C-alpha cells in the first residue's frame, strides 16, 4: 500500500487529495463522464453526432446568456439545450435529411446569438475570463451549491437511457420494425434527445460547450470498437470517460508547476487529449482470427451456386441486427 502511495506522490503534486476544488472536480467529472459515456453510445449508434454537436453549440448561447444576467451557467446550458432538443424533435429529426437541415438552422441561429451575448457580457461587466469558461469550461471553479443539481441531473439522464436501452437500440437500427412492434418511436426519440441535452449541458460545465462532444462521442466510439452489446459498450464508455477525466484533472493540477510556472494548463485540454489517445489505441488492436480468415477469403463464397435466399438472408442488416437484439 505504501508503494502505491509512493508512486502516486510522483504522479500528483502535493495537496491534490486535500484540495476542495479538486474533490469537487473529481466528483462532478465522474458524473459527467458516466452520463456522457452512457448517452454517447446511442448518439453514435443512432448517427446523431452532429445533433449532439449542435446542442453543444446551442448550449453556448444559454451559458453566455446566463452569464450576462448573472445566473449560474449550468441553468443556461440546460434550458437552451433542452429547448433546442425539443425544437429539433418538433420540426422533424427522424429522417436524416430533415435532421441535418433542422440542426443546421438551429446551429446557425444559436451561434449568432451566443456571439452577441458574449460581446455584451464583455462590455457591461468587469468579470474576466467568462468567455473562456463558457467555451472551454473550468471544472475547478464549480460552486459546491451546484454539485447536487449536477449529480441529480446526471443520474436521471443515465436512468432514462438505461431503461430505454433496448427500445433505443431497436429504433436506432430499424425505426420501421420498432414501430411495427408497437414502440412509440417518436416519443422514445424525444425522450432520448432530452437526455442528450442534459448530458451535453453537464459536459459543458466541465470542459466547455465547444469541447463537450469530446466526452460524448470519443469514449462511446472507443467502446463500440472494443465491446460487444449495448450494455458492455455503455459500461466501457463510462469507464473510459472517467479515466480520461480523472487523469486530466491530475495533470491540470500538476501543470501549475510547469512552464509558465504559476499558470495551470486547461483541464479540458488534458481530458480531450486522453479521449483521443484512447480512441487511437483501438486501431492498434490485432484483428481476430475469424476476421483475418474472412479477410483472406475475400468476398467470394466457397459454397458455389446458391438457390433462392431464405428469409434471414432477404432481410436487411438492420432487421437481422434487430432480431438478434430482441
């Protein structure tokens, strides 16, 4: 045990574990990472990464507006994120073309308003660094009074996604089959978008609105490359996010003693860097023996001429995956 503590003393600067802001950052960071990792698996599966990015940019408007009127930035992130998610669902995000057009329109309008709010905030208040905090986050300055709200929001979002995981998977792979089985596809999609908005708002508090999708997409994309099944993918994604966040917090705290001395590096940089490294490491994995055999065999089938396709072969890949999932 002493050897572990000795090793930790070389990694972390003195006073890390006794620092109140660091403890709050570690707790909030874990909640944010778990929420983003869980929600992010279905964001990637449903092909809504662009929607998640758009909600993050809309959250910028909410955060800058909250700063302008003197409110906690999380409430601005949350209100504008949930509002944008509702708007996207109302004007139609089920079809890919409608989803892209809707998110593009909302994104352009929101960024313009965010620019106005940040400008007004900079010329009407004496607070410095607000623009950087809104755009890139500052997990070390989260007020203790905000922590219960952040934790509760994350827990609710995770519970919603876990409860809806099977119908989310089915509606992601084939909305038509899901509707035929009695799944309220539109309601499920709207509920998921609300959970996505909460996740993005939490990540915006931790690493900023601009970089919030890094915790949403990066760990989930990494987990989907190494884990089988949505449950394992969600757990793996959450673990990857927590590790990246905690390592980022440690290095950001240590960087206070790095050049330029007395000016710590942004924690968001370290977190995003670790997320990117973990994703790139998945490309170093050797393909399985079965995968190498299939690649060597090529696309041709060794069974010769074939008769008419059976029902399982006539079904599309989405339908086969849905059947397997159910």
